[in-house]
């Protein structure tokens, strides 16, 4: 039986399940805090839940945190991480320090491969395999939040959706990941510290405006030569 990743289900469904199991409503909130605020990697780590509830969660759901595969650091301190997903797919994130300004930025991926096939882009030469789940994007930020102070002595200050894939073609999952990153019961980061970069998907840019998002948007402009 393929159990769904608990972080991919809607909050209302989680609340309904918890209630059906005879648990008080506040247990759903505790579970969310363990998943999105504390970033646990197993149900057994949810120490304030009854053992019976932890066992039921493990029976019904899975947890598929991304796994660090390799790390490469350049002379300027920039760190490239490759992660393996639960289905064996690989993605990359890049941690970029600007120590003199006290800033550390993480560049996260939103797709395995990419749909756009831009000739100058290494990822564009790969076919899109699938969109990343919100939790898989979120996990890249969790890794960066832990790695930045350990490696640079600085907190993670900025997030850019500028890695593998076109974020606006992963619209729903990107927005869900940002909601978890900025939510007080998640990582609590300011949306002003987040930038989503797009190659220019016009109808999706309009949708961003209609949805009233609060993060920053960057357009990736390119031509055959700099004059253009």
C-alpha cells in the first residue's frame, strides 16, 4: 500500500482524520507544528502525541523528507547541495553567502527538470520529470536554515525560487511552500525575504496579481546579445 506523505494532504483532511480517530481537535495543530515548525523526519519524534496516535499516523501516512546526496563548495563559500527525493529523482539547491553584508540566500528548485528548454540553461536541457511537492521545496529551505549558521555563522536571510524548474508552472505547490515558510506555525519568515523568479509566464503573472501575493517577483530576461 502506497501511503501518502502527510505533508501533502489538506489541513481539513488531517483534522477530519484526527477527529475520526477519537482525538481532540488540538492534536491536528500539534501534528502541523511538528511537521512544519520543528521539521521532524519521523512520527516517533512527535513526543507530545500519544503513542497510539503516532502509530496510527505511521500506518496511514508516510514522511518523505529529501535526503542530502552531495555537497560542493566553491572558493567564495557558495555551497551547492544535491538532494535525492523519495522516488530517486535528484534536485539541487545553492546557498550563497554575502558575509560582509550579513546575508545568506538560498536558491531553491521547484521542478525535477524543466518545461521551458531554454538553450543557455543546463536544467533546460533536461526534460521535466515532475513538479516538486510543497514539502520538497520546504525541505530545501529547512536545510539552508540549519546549514547557514553552521557554515557561515549567519542566519538564512533570503530565499529565491531560481533553481531547477519554472516556479510559475508549479504554481499551487510553490504558493503552498511559501505559505508554510512564512506561517507563524511554520518557519515564520517574512514574505519580503522571498523572491520568485520566472522566465515570464504571462497568464500566471496575472494570476499572482489576482491572488494578491506578498512576496517579490523577478523576471528573467534574456536575448541573443546584451544590446537587445
